[in-house]
């Protein structure tokens, strides 16, 4: 009887704890990035600034890519001068096809020294349109090269976004398992589970380094404490871009904390 009461009491304490920390979730509205209206008759010169805006905004490219940082330990390759070297990356592949494939099928070719993991930006949650991707290609070509892509350029990957590969529909108050939440919001893009370096700290052994409360705080307020060697604002930018705070439910957040604490 005493043991049963102890178990019951422990259950109540845990439930109260998660109810309490759930009150910390930011109660702010985070709207998804707006689609940029792109005319079909844009000139190349008009495409470039639109592509640059998408790279820095809706595309969330700068969450994992840098511009002009040639240091080691980067999650994904630096994009400085990519327009000059894109045509040399894969033998027989033009710069336009290489840049397109790197967005539609990013793990078909992985630059030496890096690991696979970049998501297909044409699919949710980033979900760039074919027209937006054309403008991004124009911008990337302009980084050290001469843009040749136009709004009339046809890419073999256009319109290919199989429904079964798309991210699960996200609904407020849902009850997805922790691993689904982890991948849906692209946590695995920056954080590894096996100790390898990334744009964010590895999660291997996280449960030994942080308490559940600390893990929770790191999710709901990622800029409060920044791990040494990492940049402020990266994780919050990614989560806001994916509308995480608006869509994740309390039960999913609790499951995610438990999952990470078990690492």
C-alpha cells in the first residue's frame, strides 16, 4: 500500500512539473513566411534580389550555410563563390542542374567532408515553389559567376514532391511521437545524435549534461544560454521559420523533452 501511494505521489509530482513548465511556452503569434509574388516575365536582374531575400528568409538557408566562412566544422558548405564552382562539383552537370539538385534532392551528391541531412526545400515545412527556386538559383549563380537561369528555365525536378515524403500535417494540440516532432521541425538538420559536429551541438549524451528543465528551457528560449562555439539566433530562427511555437502541443513538447533527456 505504501509503495502504491509513493508511485501515485511521484506521478502527481511529475504531472504538476510538466504543467508548470508548459506555462513557459512563449504565447506569441508566429506567422509563417509569406510567399513572394513572382511574375513569370522577370528579368535575370530582377530575379537575383528576390532569390537573395528567399535565401535569407523563407528558405532558411543561412541557418546552416554561411557566406564567406571557410572555417572547419560547418554543418553545410559555405556558399561564397558558389556561382563559380557549381559547374565543377559534379562531372557532366551544369551549374544550373547542380544548384537545382542541391535543393530538390540535396543528398544525391554530398560535398566531401560534409554529411547528408539537408532537407528538400521544395517540401514542407520550407516548401519553396518552383518559381522561388529559380530565383534562388539566379542569386547563387551571381555569387562569383554569371546568372543564366530564367523564369522560363525548365528543371527536371519541378513538380516532384511525393505526398508520402512530405512532412506530416501539423496541428495545434496534436499527439505525435517525439521522433516525429524531432524530424518534422528539422531538428536533425542541425543537431546530430551520434556525436558528429553540426550547426548546433550534438545531442548525444544530452541527458547526462542537462536536466529536463534545462532541456525544456533550451527549446522554448534557445537564445537564453548559447553553447560555447555556437551562434546566437540560429535555433530560434529555424523554429520560428517552421512555426514551431505556434503549432507544437504541450504533450508533444513533453514527449520531446523526455526523448532528448533519454539520449
